[in-house]
């Protein structure tokens, strides 16, 4: 690591191996900077992920088998149970993404970097839940938010439901206040910073007794981004990986 980051519990197995470089690693600097909101919107449109979250987002036909090579296979009938908000605003021609570091006092994922979000309340869809949670966690006014697209759901080793990332834009930098019960830090990072190959690495993990669909050696990729003094991994890193792959290469990241 190039700089100290807050401690986190990372359940790295002893058999882990280095993974592949970022799909955008060979892009010239000019292609990895100047990433404005229009470029993000065009990229989402190009892969069919601009617009409202599909109502059948949990269906196999939407997810596709390649998307399921994550931390766990998705059981049949698993429904969306949580949502997060990937909110972007633009400064000096660069789109910036709002992130939080979760409180160290929380029961799960303590101290991890995440998007604002949480579980769906009764009767809520992913967009409503993401907006409500962003307001509760960082005081992001829903009236300032324009939802523009979505990223494929992920399932983690400790979750019993799919988590849907909702992509949104803001007219400018918002005034945010972290709720201390849930959030230790709220910050933002430019997509151009996330596009630096030097802050990304991938590892291949295997879990004894677990079969990983689509993997010849029953391992799955775990992605890491080190940026803004934080280490991002797990579900949030997988969401970032898909978003960055779409924006920088025009194809879906799995």
C-alpha cells in the first residue's frame, strides 16, 4: 500500500493469488481523465443501464450468469433487499463520486468504505430506499438528486439479499453531514482518480467447499481500490469496478 489506511478486517484466505490488472490499465492518460457526467451517462446508455432500475432486476434474465461470479452464487428466488446510491457531481470537468466510511460501531461491514444505502423498508423499491438512506446517513436532500441509471446487483458473503446500486447525479457539490451512528467519514473522489491503474489491484480467492460458477479453479476476483486515504474492497469495489469498466471501456465489467 502506498499510504496508511484505516484498519479493516479482510478475510483473505491463505491460498489467495494475484489477479488481473484493471481492464483500463493500458488506456492513455487522456482517456482516463476528463470524465464528465455526460461521458458517464453516455456510457450507461451504451450498455443499456441508463434509466430506471428494471422491475425484474432480481431475475436471472437481467443478471446473467457472468454477473454471478462474485463472492457467492445467487440462490434461486433471491430478491432485492438493499440499495445504495452512487451519487455523482461534476467539478472542473471531472465527475466525482460520494462515498462513506461506515462506523466502527456497526454490527456488519464496520469501518468499510461504502455508498450511502441500506435495507429496503416495506413497500419500498431500490430507488426510494437508496434516496432515503442517503438522506439519513449523510443528509443528502432527495430533491437535489436525479436518478439516471443502475449497476447490477451484488450479493456478499454475509448478506441474505441482493444489493442494487442506483446511479444518480447532482447539480453541484452538496453540503453533507455524516450521521455519527452510521458514518465515520463522508468524502468524494473523482472518477479520474479511480481510473489510475496504480490504485487498483485484484486478488483471486477461493473458499473451501464452495463452487464458483464460471470459474475453472473455483476462485473469484476480489477487487481493491486505494484512494483518498481509504481502502475500498468487497461489494463496493465490485460496484466501482463495473461502473469504471463501463465508463472507460464501454463494456460490462464482471
